[in-house]
């Protein structure tokens, strides 16, 4: 169930130093790799570990190869970016054993007559596909998923079990939506009349590009009047909430538990650490990196790394520092008084 | 598929200035509105934009109308609260095209013999309704929903696809529960015996009033012995967690990702920004407004606006300020020492 | 539907002072208990309340019994830990009326031929059990649950409705997984190539011990290459996110909305308050207690209680303190300048 090194290099590129007919059974980190594995050196600090790895072959950069070539017993594949090569090699090994869901509609699924399901698509047990929905070639709709009216699922996109994808929303090609995610739920929009909330119908859609991954139990609201937009290559982890009318630029990634309030406009190539929060109607430009647990309360118009969370401390120490934070303006006033006293005395003396 | 202005005003009130027979096809914001749309001016700062809107008609307050009447080309509906009127008008436009799920039980649904389902209710594909559950007139139970034993769903309440509503819980009239929400799960109650947790059965219910909206993937725990209470008109966004035995007062609204620990008692007409957190067993009185990302760690007994989150900064600046926060008591001690030094010198000199 | 006190003591231990034939119908807190209830005194501060309780019998510690024996009208069960005894008694009362789902597979469930379902297990309506899955004796798989290929569910473990439990993951005995939880979703692992994310296949599992409870809509990622591990007795509340390759030690408990990033290693007997966050690749030793809303950004190598959140204040006060926090290094510089000025003056004068 493995592969020859030659076959791997033919498929993924790289310069092979060693026997092209050598068989490797899988990929593993340096420390865990056995004698039938290929491993990878993606961090130069691990050169010593690489030399001691049992792996039959190693994915390595040219810079690191210069150091380990002499001492390493096995074959090497020299590549520009060993970690990316590892990802692709792992995908290849996985493809050798992956069980591809068969084309066709499970007998227990409920598919509307007017839905268009490609012949090569898989519709799992108990899935529901509503009127006018379109499921592309090689798409996989897992067991128990719900696809609403006139929703569109692109070619090769996979929904794991129990995804809810509401009416008229669209996702492009090669996407993944994990279990429990809910796409296209109503946004949180109300007008307040004397304390009582009047619902504003949410009639926009969620429009998702190609190569987008959406994590388990993540929710993305449909737009109020216009659409919520998720551009190509966006990666969202689990338990994320994206409000209505947000726009998330291409290749932006968000870790688990992030929340983005409505109408936020986020650029391309941004990253958000876990549980970061973004208030509504803000603009964040391209290449902004927000740290975990940080609250973005104003627009960020300059690329860079931003953080804001209270530092953890022993509880007793935190209680002291928090009490002072509560009264920081008193502390500032004391400093001003001191400055004034000294200034007065200096003036009096001169 | 639109409506005459006269019909709109007959239904929703307001003073029409213009042709009652003018047809409008839908509602849109000032900037997006086309020549067949009605739009609305809910913020006086946008008066100039209103004058340039292509909209055929405008919803406007008397105060703003005094400014724009002369310059605006189209019809106007003058009302006390344009934003509320917009919400109602949008509801009306939506009702013209909305597809109402048909009365009846889908063939693939599993409904217990002892459940009482009103004739006008809709039970979607693959839904499960357990023994003794009661589903009111015109209620809509979406595809894949689960309604537990003896649960009660009020008249006109809608569950979107894949809602879980557990045994004996109740929701009133005209409510909405969005996909993935879980109502009536066990609260987090344990007794600790030498480090090991012993589960305390959670035998209370979740009792939900009329006109309550609950967002996607929001969870509300059933009470331990007594009930968890959600009063009329409460609006909960997505990904919210409400602990067991909480009591949330009427017309309180919470944005996404809010968490409320067990037995918190929250008043009426409160608002909670996204990701605000409330510790357990606290009391929050009516008309308290808690900012996003703020942790409520003590009871709030006075109405008002409360906030508490660490301000975002460039990462390097945050590192500096966080290091000082960690040692604020050292800074306070230095100030005290300075004060003492100066006081001593002053006394010595006099 | 109640029990004799004698039967309770036979089953759960404790020293009964009073009539063994007295019937009690249920258990309730001191204030709520009626004349047919048993109640419990688990907090010595409530002794006065206990004396006034209507309860027919009281669970009490020896220390408290010395105070209330004379004044309390009813029977007493004297035990080492009244709260633990309450939990066990409540479990017993619940067992008297609980409706145990019947053994067998519901007609609407979809169970693969190669799945092994124990004869005493319950498979609910619309559940899907994939190839090679193993469901243990007396296990309960609720309506709409999904159990993936070769997943293993231990004896007596219960899944509430609409749980997703992915391929090859395992859970031990007597566990509970609440509705909407997703176990074994892909971890968030990518290699970045020129700004574009390349997915790293997630081929590890989630391995869960005995007596583990997992809350509603909680998500646990499968490992990337190795497994994610949840040891015996762990209790996870709702809406928690556990990243890939985490290891959570036995009898650790986490309240709602906690997030743990990938590869964190957490010890035994720890507790995490609601919405606490743990960054990836950290180590937290046994018996660490992290407060609600606190961000763990470094390893914690010493047991104890840790906290870190910004204190809540009236909004105007927060704005002042937050502005100063942003410029704390300026404040520190002023203090240093003052110290220097005074030092210089002192030196000049001497």
C-alpha cells in the first residue's frame, strides 16, 4: 500500500538522491518514523534529529541537505519547501487508502425531483436535497446533510455528515465543509421599537469561492440584503461565527472559536488566532495577523501583527493587577501631582 | 411581485406623499436601490445620500423629510421610525415570495403515535417527533429536526433544519430556532468525590416564551432541578451557550458567541455584545448593556453600559504594556515611594 | 414512584437517624423541598435554612448534624459528603422514572451489514452506523446520530440525538455525548506555499476513555498523524473546541466555550472556567485551575489557580483605563524620570 520513491518524485517533483525503486509505506515525523517510512526535515533546528531518524528517506531543503547528506543513511528528496512537500506527499499516501464514497444517491436520502445531482456525485444516507439544488460532479454530500432550495455545491466539494447548507447559498470547487457547520442561517438583524425587536428578513446569500474549508460547527450567516462573501482559499477552523454581510478575502485563515460580527470587511492573506473577535462594520486590510483571544474594536488599516489580551497570572497576582487596572486613572493623577510638585519646587528654588 | 405604495401604507401606516399607485418591487439601502425600489433614511447623516438615491420612494422621518422634501425626486412615506418601518416593509416584501412549507408530515419523518401534530403544521423530511410531543398550528419543524418526548412547540414557531429540542422543553408562539441549535441538553452539574466527578441528573426543563429567536448552533441547558427560563421576545444570536437554571428577562438580546454560566439571572431589555461572558449565579438588572468581549464577573445592580476588554495594539506594543500590567503593583509601589520621599523632604525643609 | 429511606441507605450507605419505612418521593433543595421530599445540607452556612425546610428527611454531614439534630423535625441521613450523596440519590430517583430506550435498531436507522451492534444496544430513528463500527452492550445511539467506519462505542455509553462520531474514533464505557457534538473532525493543519494553504491530511483518531461526558456542540479534532487523547473521567461542557493531537488528563473538567489549540498537553484533575483558552503546543501540569475568560499563552508547570481577564467597568471608566493601558510604557517612563530627578537633586544637595 506504499509507493516507490521514483513514483513520488514523478508526481510531486523534487530531486531524488538515492534508489528510485525504494518502497516507502507512509510518512511520519522524524522521531516516529520507522524503517519503511519517509520523513521530512522542515526546521533546521532538527538536523541532529534527522541524522538519527530511522526513516528510509528524507524530504529536505537544499540548505539542510548540505549539512545532513554526509551523515544520513537513507535516500533524500531535495525540494524548495519540505513542509509543503510533506503535505502533498501525505495527501498522496492518504489517497492510496482513502475510501471514496461511491457515486449515486443512497436509498434513504430524500432528493427533490427538481434538484440536479451530477452522476458522479455521492449523496449519503438520510441526506435531504431540496428543490432546484445543484450538486456538482464528484461532490460528496455526507449522511444527514441538508442542502436547501437552489443551493449550489461545486465540483469535488465534500460535505461531511450532518452539514446544513441553506437555500440559495453557493460553494465553489474542491471545498470541504465539516460536520455540524451551518451555512446561510439568518443574520442577527432587528429594528428596535420601544424595546421590542422587529425582525429584518435576511434575504441575501452566502457565496463561497473555490478551495474553501469550513470547520465543524462553524456558522456563516446569509446577508441581510446583499450577500456574505467568502473568497477562494479561505480556511475556517471549528466553532467560528461569521456575521451577515461579512466579506473575507482570499487565503485568509481563522483558528477555532473566532467570531466576526456583521459587515466586517477582512482582507486577503490575513490570519486570526483562536477566539479572536472582530466587531462589526470594520475594515481590516490584507496581511493583518491578529493574535489569539484579541478583540479587534477598530479598523486595521496597516498590515502587521496585532494582539490584545490580559496576561495570565497566578490568581492572587491577577487580583492585585486587576484592581490597579480598574483605578489606573487614579495612578496617572498621582504621577501628575508628583510631576507638578517637583516642577513647583524647582521653580521656587531657582 | 412588488406592491403599490398605497397597499404598503394601508398595511403598515405612515403618511404617503406621492402617487399611491406607484409600484415598487422591493426594498434596498440608499446606495443600492434601483429605480423600482423603495429605500429608507434612518440616519440623518445620510440625507445627502438620500437626495441622490435612485429609489422610486423613500421611508423618512418627519424631521428628515423637512430637509429632503424639496430636493428628492420620488415619493415619500413619512413615519415615526423609518428603520422599524423598513423592517416591517421588508417582512411584507419577503412574504410575497416566501415559500411556505406545506402543512403535513413528510413521508420520511418519524412521528410517534402519541405525538399531537396540528393539521396545519409542517413536519419536514427525516424529522423525528417523540412520544407525547405537541406541535402547534402552523408550526414548521424543518428537515432532520428532533423533538423529544412531551416537548411543546407553540403556534407558528419555526425550527430550521437539524434543530434538537429535547424532552419536556417548551417554546411559545412565533419563535424561530435556527439550524444546529440544541435546546434542553443536560446542564454541567457534578459533585466531586476525591477528584472524580459524579453526575447530578438534570431533570428541569427549558421554558421559552413567545417571539423568541435562537441562533444557529446555540445551546441552552435544561435546569438541574428547577427550569431554565427564557422570557418573551428574547433574541439570541449564533453559537451562544446558556447554562442550566439561567433566567433571561424579556426582550434581552445577545450577539454571537456569548456565554452565560449556570443560574445567572439576567433582567429585561439588556444587550450583550459578541463573546461577552457572564459568570454563574450572578444577577444583572434590567437595561444593562455589556460590551463585546467583556467578562461579567460580579453582579450588575445598576443599569448602564459596561465594558472590559484589553485594547488591541501592535504586537510589540502589546508585549510592552502586558509586561507592565503583570507588574502593576511594582509600579504602584514606586509611586508610593516617590510620594513618601517628597513628603519627607518637604517636612525636613519646613 | 419514590423510595423508602431504608432502601436508599441500603443502596447508597450513610447512617439513618429516623424511620427506615418513611417514603420520600424525590429530592429537592432546602428551600424548594415539600413534605414528601428529601433534601440535603451541603453548605454549613445554610444550617438555619435547613432547620426551616419542610423536607421529610435531610442528608447531612456529621459536623452539621451536631448542630441541627436537636432542632430539625425530620429524619436525617448522616454521610461524609452530603453533596456527593445528593448526586447519587438524585441518580437513584431519576432511575425510578427514566425511560430507557429499548434494545434494538429502529426501522428507519441505516446500519451497515459489517457493523457490530450489541443485542442490548439501542440505535435510534434515522441513525447511520457505517461499515465496521462497533456498538457495545447497552449503548444508546440517539436519533439522527452518525457513527463512522470502524468507530467504537463502549458499553453503556449514550449518544443523545444528532451526534457525529467519525471514522475510527473510540469512546470507552459509561460515557455521554450530547447533541450536536462532533468527534473526530479533521484538525486544522495546512502547509503554506506562497500564501496558499495546502491541506495536511488528518489521519489520527480521537481516543476517549471511560466515564467521559462531552457537551452539546462540542468539537474534538482527530490527530494529524498521532491521536487526540481524552483520558478517563474527563468532563467537557458545551461548545468546547479541542484541537488535534491534544492530550487531556483524567478527571479534568472544562466549562462551556473553552478552546484548546492543537497539541496542548493538559494534566489530570485540572479545571477550566468558561471561555478559557489554551494556545497550542503548551504543557499544563496536573491540578491547574484556570479562571473563566483567561488566555493561557505559556505552559503552566506549577499547580495552582491562574487568571487573566480585563476587569469589567462602566464603559466610561473602561475607556479611561484602556487608554492608559495602551500607553503604560509612557507612564513607566514618567515614573523613571521622576525617580531620576529626585535622585539627581538628592545627590546635588548632599
